[in-house]
C-alpha cells in the first residue's frame, strides 16, 4: 500500500464503498438496444502532448460515461495511453520496453477517469492487466464480472497485460470476458472509410459492414488480433466520432458511425 497508511485505509474504504454500490445504478431505459458495452477510448480523447489532460475533454468523456450509466447500461472502459506515451514513437527503447511504458500510461489515465467518476458518484472499479499492487486491482474475470453485472463501471487498464498487444485487443478480450453486446470504439473520425478520410477527400464512409467484407477490403478497423476476437465471439464493433455524437445515441441503436457484424 502507499506510505501514508491512514490515508491509504481511508482511500481503500472509499473505493470499496463506491465499488459495492450497485443500488445507485438506474433501471434500464426502454430505449436501450445494447445493455452491456465495452467502450474503447484512446488517450488522445483525454489530451495531447502539450496538455496530457485537457480538463474539458476529460469532463466530456466522464459525462458521456455517466449519462449512459444512468440509462442502466453495464459499462466497461478500456483506455489507451497515447496522451502520455506512444509506444510507436519510442521504438528506440525497444518494442517490449516501449509497450511497457505505454501500459503504465494507461494506468495513469485510468486513475484519472476513476477519480472523476467517483466525484460524480458513479460506482467504478479499476482493473489492470498488469500488477500495480496497492493502487489497482488485478484483472480477473472471476472478480470483475460480478461488479460489471451489478452496474459498476469497470475501467480496464494495462492492456492485455502483455506487450506487443494493443488496447484494441484488450477491448476485444474484455468484451468476451464480460459477455458484452458490443465493442464501441470512440475515434476522431465518422467511422470506417474506404481510405484515410484525412488524406483522401473522396473516401467513402461505410455505415454497415460484415467482418468478411472488412477483411476482403483490408479496412483498418482494429488490429487483426482484436478483430478476430470480436468476429469469433460474434460481438459487433461500432466505430464513431466520439466528440460529435453522444454515447447514449450509440447504445440506443441509432445509425451513427460504422457497425461491423457477422451479418446475422
């Protein structure tokens, strides 16, 4: 635990109190289509290099999660660390060490989101793919699933717990573990395009795709490991513009962004 034991005990009791408060979860809204979600957000949704934590972006992110939670939706959040460390930009350190730095960055982001959710009295729990004893719980389906089912917002950090795997793969893995209805990937673009929309003005936005189509067209939705996990588990993926559209609209099934399914 931390050096100041009394403060640590107080914080621990507070965290346990928040985590074990499923009574605060609202009844499921009749408009909800996806009752169990995994939201994947990149670190860039929280800030950038000049300002790692932009208070407005952070407030917006937490408000989106809180609004969906009030609808009675079960939520897991997988957060990246790109606002603090980008492994691809640190390859001079070696891919393993660079990825480990990125994994630690996701823990920091998770702590920040967790603290803000607590301020909004949203029950939440930090769960890490890597050991950060005394600060974050270790990921365990057996331990995490009851909290998720009870309506506690799970914040997954530390990726899969292994370097060389992206947070996209972590999102797909946690979705399978939580039996999620959908993986929602929050991005800065409208959805999945035929080409990079920032480089190609005539890029076509796909509203709906089958996994087979996405593979045939070599569309960059997620890394292959994440994509295969979702496809094999039959979990749809929604890619949308996080800043432009409310998360609530996605969980209500509105046609926003791109929806990738098995076509059933």
